[in-house]
């Protein structure tokens, strides 16, 4: 991955160019290079004195020490990721919102050598782990050690086949599964970003979400690789984001689609301009046609593109129109839809398989026995889709297909139809238990005013097959979201089951 090379080059050619901004701090490229040097100085001193470092590890991590960070501020996670990428180590960014038990168990399983956190309770829980011999240190203590340590040689360009990043699946319910990426595996992704995702040299990008969120983490990678400026938020704040776009003349946005409506409303309320935006890239959820139309009015010169991918596989396809579910595969992506091992005819829904250079082979054995890529080179994370005439049509993630009355229902498809109705742009479809049907389809709509239920049902009957039309409708002031702004379907279902939403 070329971003260390770029950080070094830009720190020489344009040292005062903004590299990172967020949480009230700003780093020029010169300052970021110095920050990377400090990260290496502190890490090498601590790793050298830790009795827990074993000289040999499994082939999965090539004997490299794992440095994990669990930090509340995006700017801190970003400087550690940039710093650790420039020397012989693997960096892991843990979501500070994961349950402490998940984080502790992950640290134990992957045998991290060093953990840096600003969560004192997490630090204490790690110190109490009998089966883990690594070192946990507070962010404040690490920075003090780094400042007093012998000055390291600073960031350096490392071999392309060397592991550098440990990523995880979601950790809100089940224990996260970890997988390791080499720099080379993401070189492929940076090429895609340049060609398809508006990552132009020197662009200013805003990615308003925590760095532990894959969308933001990769935005950091591609912006640093292209010598741009990245504006971060530890948690999505529509007002602050719209002000930053207006004040800094930001040219590119990366985030989940629901953020766009919030930014437009905040900008309209405060009289701010979004016209500096040239590229608007969304992922992680469906981008409804309503969101697209609303944002195009506020930022008429912006090119809106949604993309679909999986952290374990890489970029898969993109869409520039409608609701973002009909996707054109990126260059180098081969597609197959199967039922088990049997390829399905064009247009039939099954499990989506991808063959692409950026896919990883398997999860870390200590976190899962599952394979991602088979011996034939085809990879899957069990998403459901159909494929016909060179177009992928998504039916949903592995957990997005509900069974109601014996019928398979794509919950994202219900949401896309509902989002076309004015007042229902931000919504979530879920399956809730029912003694007769097994489960029934319910929708929760965010907003102060939503249409009457008969009106919604009448319109949805024109857009959906009968078995897809929701049985129940609810209004909520705000849908549960991750720190990165993605709606949490499981939490929405729990909200409805507990009776904490207004039924219509």
C-alpha cells in the first residue's frame, strides 16, 4: 500500500499541506511524518522491553508483533494507523463501542503484543487477563514514552507482501472474526479508488465516522495514498460536517447514505454551501433514489456514486443511479451466483461469489475456522444476489433475508420501496416473531411526521410483491445507528419488540 511513500514524498514537496483534521486537531504532512516517527519510537521501545513478545508466530502473521488500538477519537486512531504502517508491525483498530468482553477476548485470541487505549476500564480488564502476556498502556502514557524514547528512524516503505493490518467483522453481537491484509492486497483497492471512486491527487475528503469503521478506515488509506487531506469525525455530526464542507471547501465525501440527508438539512438550516463537493461516495447501505435526488439539488456539481464491497474481499461493484442495488462490477472482478456449489442461471437469487486479486484467504484460526476464499479462487461472505447481463442485483447481506409465512423476503428491497414515499426516506425493515407466520415484516420510519398507514400500504402494494408488503408500521424519533452512522437492524427489531416505538 503506497501511502507511507506518499506521506514521505508530500512531507518534502508540500510540508504544510493539511493531511489530517479532526477532534479539534490538525496535522500537516510534515507534522504527520513527525507523528509517525513518534509512534514508531514509542512502539519499538515498549515492544523491546515487553517479555511477552514471542520471536515466532504462525504463518498468518509472519512473526510480526500486533499493535492494537482502542481509542475514542478518530484523529488518534488515524495517526497510529499511519505510524504503524511505516515499520515492521501489524496494526489493529478495535471499535471502542464493542463490549469490553469482546475486545478483551479478541486481544487474547490474536495475542496482541501491545494495546493502546484511552479507556481505563478496558486497560484494567486486560491487565487482569491471566492467559494474555502482552502489555496494555494508556494513550497518555504511550505518548509520554514516545516523547522520551530514542528517536526512531521514522516511517519507511515496507515490502508489499508483508502483513500490516488486522481487520475484524462486526463485534456488536457475536465475537468479531479477524483477518490479516498485506500491503499488496490493498494496492489493488487504491487503483480502484483512483479510477472509480474519485480519489484524485490532493483532494480534500470528509469521512465523518470512527476509523474502526471500515468505510472510514479505507478512506484514510486512499486519501493518504493520493496525498490528499482527510477531515475526520469520531461520530457523525451533520452540523459540524456541513460547516467543514463549507469552510474548508471540501471536494469529496465518503460515508453511509443516510448521512447525506442530515448534511443537506443542516446546511439548509444554517445557510451553508455544499457546492464545493465534486465526488460523493457512499457505501455500507443502500442509497435510495430519494436521497440521491435531494443531495443532487444541494450539490449540483457533485458526482454521486455508491459502491458495494466486503472488507474480506475488497471492492466489488458500483452504481450511479436509482437505489444503488444494480451494480456494475469493477475492473478485475469476476462474478458467480451459486446455490451451494452449483452455479445458478442468470437472474436467479443465490449466494454471491467473487474472484478478485484483493480477497483474503481465511479468517485468523484463533477467531474462526471459516474460509473466505476456496481452492478455486472464488470468495464469498454469503451475501445474496442475482447476476444477469453483466449486472449484480443485491438481495441483501447474509442476515437481510427474512422468512415470513414460508416466503423469503429481502428486507433491503422493502426499505428501498418504502424510501420512495415522501416522509419515509430514512427507514428500516425487520422481521419480528409471530406465532402464525413464524415472523412478520415490520418497518420503522425515522421522523416527526410520516404518512398514514393506509397510504403507505397502498403505495407499497404497487411497488412490491404481496409477501413483501409490511404488516406493521412504526414511527421513531431516531433509528439506532452505529458510531459510523449505519442503521443497526438488530437494534431496531429489539426496539419494536420492546414496544419502544409508536405504532401507526
